[in-house]
C-alpha cells in the first residue's frame, strides 16, 4: 500500500477562508452547463462528485459576466443567482470551498450578439414569408440572414485578434464593471471566492505581443497591467467578503527557444505583477501557462511534450517575492509530485485538473494510501472534446459527465465472474465486478497485462499511457481479483463461473493485394512490439492513428518514411493538441504523404498504388501494414452461463480506449 499523503491534506488559510486541504480543481471548461449557461443537473453532479472525493477547493472555469455565445457558465443576471446558490450549498455540504473564475472573451460581445440576433430575426421573417407563399421575400430574407451571420463571424474572427487594441476605454470600463457585478452576484449566491481570469481580455491587455494600444492601457508595463489592477479593485469593491485569487498567465519557452503563449506576461514581468497584485489585496495567485496561440495544447499539453510541472519554476520565483499563497498547475500528475512541491516550499496549493477527471477521489485515496487512477495526459476525452464543442470525459473514467446516473452498483449476491482477456477492457470489467463484491478471475493469454496498451506506449512521447495498466496492477490485488497470465481461456473456464465477460481484443490484418505475403511486408504491431525490424526506405500503408504513430517510431529509428492513406488526410484520429507537432516533425524529416491513394500491389521494387486515375510508384525496402484491426473471435457456442463481449471483440468496429472502458464498465455493472 502507498504511503498516505501528509502535506496535501493539511488545511491552509487563504484570505478570509480556510481550505480543508491543498488539493485544488483548477478552472476547466466542461461543457456540462445548460444552453443558457446555468448550472444544471449534469454540471452540479460533476462538481458534487469532486467535492465528495475530498477536493478542498473547486474553481468553476470561464464564468462569463455577460451573455455570450461561449459554451461556458454565465452569471450575467440576478435570475441566475439561485443556480449558483444551489452549487455553493451542495459543495459546502461536503466541506469544499468554491470559486468562480470570471472572464470576458476578447471580442465585442454586444456587437456580435446584435448581429446574431438580426440574422435570426431575418431568418424568422423568411419562414413567415414562406408560410404566406411569398417566395421572393423568403429568398431575400434568407440571403440577408446569411449575409449578417457571415459578417458576425467575420467580426468575431477580427475581434479575437484585434479587439484588445481597438476597444474603446468606455468598452473596457463596461467589461470591468460587468465582471464586478458578477462578483457581487456570486457573493449573494454564497460563493466563497473569485478567481480573476488573468488570460483572455485581461491577459491580452498585459501582453506585449497582443496589446498595441498607445493610451493609458498600452505600451509600458505599468499601462499594460493597469486594467488587471482595475479589475481586481472593482471586484474587491463589489464583493469585499470573498477570497480573491488571480490566475497569472506566464509566457514560457519551449525547448527550441520559441515562446509558448501570447497573452499574459514573460516571467520577469509576471513576477513584478505578482507583487502589485499582493499590494492590491489579492489573496492567492495561481501561476499558469499563458495561451492565445490557437492550440489548447500550449496550455494543457499532451503527454511527452513538456516536462512534468513545467510552470513550477515561475511559481517558485513568484512565491519567493510575495507573502500570499501560491497555487501551481500543469502536469502535476501524482500525489507524490504534489507532496514534493509542498515539501520543498515551491507552492502552497496543488491544482490537479485532468487528474481529477480521471480519479475524483484523489484526496480520499491520498489519505488512505489506496491506488489512484492517474491521468495519461492524452487530451483525448477532455481537451479535444472541448475544442470540438463536446463535454469533457476522461477516457479512463466511464462516469465523467454522467455522475448523476452512473456509479458502481452493489452486487446481486455471491457470483463468480470469469474475465477472458487482460487488456484495458478486461481489466476495467474485473475492477467493477470486484467492487460489486464478486469473485473475479482474469485470464490473459500473454505473459503480461495491458494488451494493445503496450503497443500504444511504444511510439515517441507515448510511454505515459502505461499508467493505465499500472493502476490495475495495483488495485486488482487489493480487490481480491485473481490474475492468471499465460492462460488462454475457453469455454471450460467460462462454464466454471456464474458469468463471463470476454475481452479478447483485436488483431491486426493485411490488405489482400499481390505481394502482401512478401518478406519485406511486416505489420505495424510487429514493428511496435519489436518483433520485426525494418530499416532504410519504409512505406507505411495506412495513415490513421496507428500508421501515423508507427511512422514517428520509424523516424526515430532513422528510417525514411512514406505514408499511403486512402482518405484525404492522415492522422484523422490524433489529438488536435499534438497534431501540429507531428506535422512539423514530418515536414522536417521529409515524410512523403500520399493521401487519396489506394494500394494496388507490392513488388520487389516497392509499392504500386493509384491516386484517382494516376499511377503511383513508391520505391522502398520495407512495407509496414497499418490498415486497422479486426475483432478476435471467441466461440460462445456451448456456453452455459451468460457471456458478454466488451471492447474490441464486441463488434465489427474495434474500439478506442474510451469505448473499451465504457463497454466494460457497463457490462460489469449490469451483471
């Protein structure tokens, strides 16, 4: 059993409030809110689950003080106060303190809003004309609606780049006052704290990159931070009883020396602003990564792209300059990492963002020493979802977003369950069955657990995915699950149990073209598992997620790589936060990409393919097949007990890790 945490669980006084521990859920856009931005049942259940898990300080991200088109919470009128009152009361019942991160987007919200409303009005008028049989008016009004909407999006796009420099002083004051008014409403709702979103409009004004003003809000450091200090003063005047936190976005440097982030301040200026914020009455500073680059991966980086705790050096500098608590965020994955930061005095509060999506019970488990399911930093279910206007849901946590309706049910009496297959789906099924009180045995034909996770960990930057398997290796013995490695189970093992869950996974396959049986042809799975060695010029057939990552793996081995893909682009399933990095490496290393291209044959000289009516010939020394996988069959004829297939083997299409987890969770919970 892991050693229980100590420092993370100590209380801390922050301004007028006391946090019961040092574990913070930092502001994340969730997508759980209602269409009008109110805190509805799904959002409330999500935050309550964090509070039940012992989180001491929960920050609700991106709360807008005006009615925007942004898919975020809103506290723009008194009518919205009751929903936030219910939120505060719910979280307080579990001992958590709650803050609202107030932000304003960097565009003319009223102006864009008016244009959207005019577009909608024209569309409605068009439908009325159509109903009356006036098709000429219908067509004219529809054209008018389309034109206005196009102009609205054009203005939004323009403003996102230039509003910070072009906004009038009057507009800036209106935004400041709206933020202060929202803080006043938060106080009435019983909220404990306000976090100033130091990025977005505030951080843009602080930025030497984005702010091109020449008035009192531009040019010099004092002018660029003036607005931030005015916002702080306005909030303190409107809600003097609340704790006030400031998210301090810092422009950091990548390993290649390029700036990471545009809004906010460089480290030296961030330190100077921190001192001014303390003087202004801010109670805590959260040192964070600046954004405004167009890629959320800069603020919430995927696995393997930046070091763990990469913003901590600046947090440490700030802490040495001020006497108020400092919170740190950014790839603090483990409890041990948080404890070390606190022990070394580099910060006072630890933000576990994505980690708390993966396991909301971090605080409780840190106290008991139980194994914690640790975040992979894959960005698949969280960051990618938000960028695609879906709600966040960790790939490893089947309950995310459905906390109100999904939880592990008590078992239905004594039951022996055979789980056939020790990949990620089988392991999750075993965990849930064991939590329900069942007697579980996992049968895995290989000599180690994990299945395809072990292959997925082979490409560059991907080793962190092994944390998924490591969690089950820790938790299953504690739950009494028996694991039999090197045991290929069949009907005998299934029928010896009361029920079975089959998770035998998938296997790769090759395209049936002439030459596919050549010795120069190998599978991506064999390459990634080191069962096959290739060198020289390599053609990768298939540019999906596996093919792309196999290409990266081959590049690191010194190969010259060409990718052949039938679709119109490669890496269609890759995270948008890592895709630019992959494309940059492919460009640097001369990877040829043949999209809309179909493999025809493999010859001694290389690959023959077609792109439309054109013949394509690619000379190569080896061919790697990465064209997908298909379910491994499992014969259930003769089964005398209920059998459920989950994960890759459950249907015609193989599953990603999120689908594997969810099908396994649901199947185990239904036994």
